[in-house]
C-alpha cells in the first residue's frame, strides 16, 4: 500500500512566464522529499490544456506556475471548484495581488506607503501623457496583470512613453503607470504560513538602482543578499508591513513581499503569491537564511496546503 502523499506538480501554463514555470518545476522535482511524496507531473501547455484525469489521482496540487491565468485566481478557482487542495493563496488573494491596481488600492486602504500610480485601459489611454506630466518622469509602465518584469518599461523621456505603453498592452488589456522612485534599494521578504507566520529577515537585490528586468531575474541576475544592511527600526517596520499586507490581502501558504527604500523612505511594491522557486530565486534563499532549507520548505508548503 502506498502511504506517500501524491503531489500533482502543476507547471507550464498559458502565461508569458511559461518557461520560468518549467525551471520552477525542475527545482521542485529535484529537491522534494521522495520518502514522503510521490510526484505526478501535470503539464499545462501554452494553450492552457492539460490532462485533467491526472487530477483525480492526487492529494494536493503544487502550483509551480507563474503569471496570468496561473497566479491570478483562475487556476485556483478551477481546482477549488473540484475540491482539490493546492499550494499558495486562494482565489481572492491571488486575484488581488496579481491585479496591480487592486493590490495598490488594498495597500492604501490599510495605510501602507505606495508610490503614485494609476491604471489605464483602452478607454482612457489618451490621458496617459497628461498623467505622466502631472507626476513627473521617470515612470514605470507595466501590464496590470503580470510578473517577472515581462512587458515592463522604465520611461525616462516623454518620447518613449507611447512605445512603452504599446509594449505593456501586448500582455494585458489594462496597464499601470507608477512613479519611479530615485535610486531605490530593492528589499524582499519571505513569508510562510496560514495563521502562524514565519517572516524572513529582509534581503536585498543589489541592483544599484537599476531596473530589475526579466533577463536579470532569471538569466543574468544581479547579486543578492539575504541580510540587507538595515537598522533594527527599519527591519521591524518592514516585517510589520509584510505581515499587515499578507493578512489584509488574504494570503495563505507563502509569498514574497517586495519593498523599495528611496531617500530614507519605505514603499511597499508588491506581493508575489507564487514567487520564483528556482535555484537562484530569492524566496528559497530568504527561507534558507532563517534555517528552512529548500527540501524542508517544499514539505512545509505542501503541509500548509493540506491544512486548508
């Protein structure tokens, strides 16, 4: 009799981050505790198709997916409608935190500091230039639903605005424009748990104020540290705001929360409900730094999913 927990490793997906997902799945497959878990591969192709019959043979789904259609509540709803437990957050938290405007709105509601921002679609696209002139350059133009910096452009001159808007609209029918802060330090925190939370020490992407693009995240990474040089007060504030944001948006399981520090002011940037999970990804490194190794982390994430 097989007493192992059957884990459906869900990866791929109809998402611009399909290839990132393949890297995440490979890392999980190579590091999962084979004494406790049996992996059943469930591949979603680029058109969103998968062998649904495989879902009948699993105890829990490990979501090794990222980006639109995968991280935004759609896949979570599909699984929950079929009473299938899955790793990470549920439908509502996934939806809020993938929708950048909704996420920023949620942060503002609980009085967390955010940069100036506004959302635009095809109906109010004509007012983008006026908005950028109002808040001042530089700005970031991003697809509203997206991750891994895909479709994102930093705009330093107004002449580049139209091209950046066009690029963002390739990936979503809504975009967000955010005021870029001056030479920011990029601080990242890992959170693990449902009710009782483990919060990592703040780490830092040593980008020297440069744009942290898709390529630099996955193929030519900036140096990172899991021990950002911060004061005790700053660390306390970042951890406090991480917990507030995690709970307020309804996160479960795990997430990575990103901040900027610019001119001695802290801004919360975003929550990643299914953060990168490759060998070079920040989230596993942050957890390893506080004593939760990669294999143990995978086990804990699965067990948190089984609790739900």
